[in-house]
C-alpha cells in the first residue's frame, strides 16, 4: 500500500535514489570485501545493467577500470550526473545476443526492474512491483562488441532483469569472472547460463544469498553441485530464494 501511494505521488523514484546512495555508504566495507575477490586496481570490469551505479561505485572504490552499460535513459542521466572518474566509461545501451535495437519496458518509479524481457514483468519474482510501464527503444550491443571496443574484462557483472541468458549468448570467449542474478523459481535459466559459460572453458561456481555480501560456500562448486545446492534451497520455505551466482574460470577451452 505504501509503495503504491509513493508511486502515485511520484516520490518512489527519488526515495529509491536516496536509499541506494545510503546503502552504498553503509555497506561499502562488506561490498568491497566481496567484490575485491573479482576486481581491484588495474582490472577491467563490465557493469552490465548499471542502474543507478550501486556496483559501479564499489568497483571504482576498489580501483578498477569500469565500463558501465545502462540502457534506461533516466538511469543513464543519473550516472552521468553523479559519477566522475577517468577510470569510468558510460555506455547507453542494452546488452543482447545480437546488435541492433530492442524495446525496453520501464517503470519510471522503479528503475531497477526495467527489462527487455516482457514476460519477466508478468511472471518474474519482482512482478508485484511493476506499475505503469513506458516503452523505450534503445540501442543493443553484444558482449563481444564491448570486448572488441574496450578489451577483455577481468569481470563481467550482469543484472538485466531476466535477460541474462541472451546477454551471455553474445559473449564469444571466456572471461575470468562472471556474475548474474538468480532466482530458484527458474532453475532452467540457471542451467542454461552455466552451460553457456562452460562452452568457453571449465568454470566453477559460488553464490550469495539475498542482500548478503559474502559467498555462501567455502569451496567453489561444479555445475551439478551448484544446481543441487540451489534446489535444496527450494525445499526450505524460510531460506532466501534469490541472490547472485559467481562463475570462476579454471581453464579455458583448448582451441
């Protein structure tokens, strides 16, 4: 009820911007401890689905060179206004499996759930948050194009609201680290994303749960072991059912 009221008054978006800024300050130490395992001074990070720069802020704090890719125009303007660094490049585009243009569905009051995947807005885990939608036509690039333009990243962070699988299909080579959001309600997507990565080399996996900032497992897992752990979460009603999966390259596939 409160969320709907704030949205009708036009206050939800501004409140969220303040919330994210405060969250980055309060939890910067914990976030830095997590992401320092994947990037640091001199490394190259692709922040795909940068939104309001929540992760971009952490990556820059860790000394990385960051390419932040964000398709939604108001979020992109926010990034342009609030971030200044000679280690940061901003790209106003979506990431997809083919170049061109795509339709982006946007709830102006809830920018974090803007997506190219229209079905995700209906059946995805955040579908209850969706309000009045607008449609934007945005440029689309592939991860391979971004690699050609900026170089091979050490770490690719993907958070594109249900469109992670097509985004990964646009990758043409192994990279050292990749992360993407998961929800246990859609294990098929998780399997497919792991399979895409394993097509480039031998990866092992770990994950975080909910809004925690530490890896859930002390050891990195094979794909079958990862899927087994995530399916076990489904059996516990009180357990978090979402988080981020981290993939670590152990050996690239021989040509």
